[in-house]
């Protein structure tokens, strides 16, 4: 038992040293990705979902394959530790998020005409299939970006609280034209980003943040389809 504790502490120490030694390269991950997003924005065809995330992420991973220091410093791509408590918290976040989104739609009654055709239903074979594809793909892509690449890049230079606030704000700003619309939407996205950021820090990985995000995206999709905007 003592041997396991010593080994665990030694492994943790080695991991902390690894993180410290790779701090500049971890920042480089975020810089490379932001540059790729900026380049993608110059191409009109890539400004739409999901290409605005797919293409930069593909380019980023491709660079990591061919640049050894980028590859060895990619420490953020982990499932994370899952426990009963973290699962229960994830379910709670999903439930509260869904309630907040439905309440906002019911009370504010926003104009959703601008969202019409945002998800090409016919391309995915129907409403249900499109909903599953949108929910899984969008949640995964956005968590890889905000709680993955950008989170680790900022964390390499700042403490965890600054990282959580910064990535939450970036997440909110990234949803200026998303749902919910307007400043209320940005605010709700910031709060949601902070909540899944807590999951990211707690579990040390992306599995539960992605699942929590799927709950939010599934709710948004249902709202849009129900309104006729999907």
C-alpha cells in the first residue's frame, strides 16, 4: 500500500514537471489553433458550422503529427476520471441548463427566423438523425476547442481561476450569433462555460464536459425544430 502511495506521488511529481517543462509549447498549441481559425475565416465557405471548427482542428492535429514538440506537449486530450459524484454533477448541469434554455425561450420568445436552415436536415437524413449528428458533433468540437486546446494554452501561463474565467468569456463571445440570441445568450453561454470548466478541472479530462454540452445542444436543437427554425 505504501509502495502504491509513493509511486502515485512520484508519478504526480513527474507529471507536474512535464507540465512545467512544456508550458511554452502548450501556449503554442493555442496560438497555432487561433491562427488557423483566423485563416479559415478568410474563406467564406469555411465560416459556417461545422467547418469553422473542423478545418482548424484538422490542421492543428496534422501539425501535431509532424512536429514532435507539439505532439509531446499535447497533454489536454484525455478522457478524465469519472466518479459517481462527477456523473451526478454532470446530470445536474444538464438538467439546469435545459430548464434555463426552455425558460428563456418561453419568457423571451426570441425571433428565431435567422436560425432557419442552420442545420441542413435533408443532408443528415431527417430531423432525428440531424439532431443526433448536431448534438454529438457540435458538443465534441466546441469542447475540444474551449476546454481542450484553449483551456490548456491559457492554463500553461495562468492559474486555474483565470483560465476558467477566460475560457468561459471566450465561449460566450463565440456564441454571439448562436442560441440563445443577444446579450442574454452570451451571458448564459458564459455561465454554462464556467460550469463545464469546473467539470474539466475536477475530472482532468473532456468526457463529462462533452456529455454536459450534448445536453445543452440537444435542448437547443429541440427548441429550434419546435419553432420551425431548424
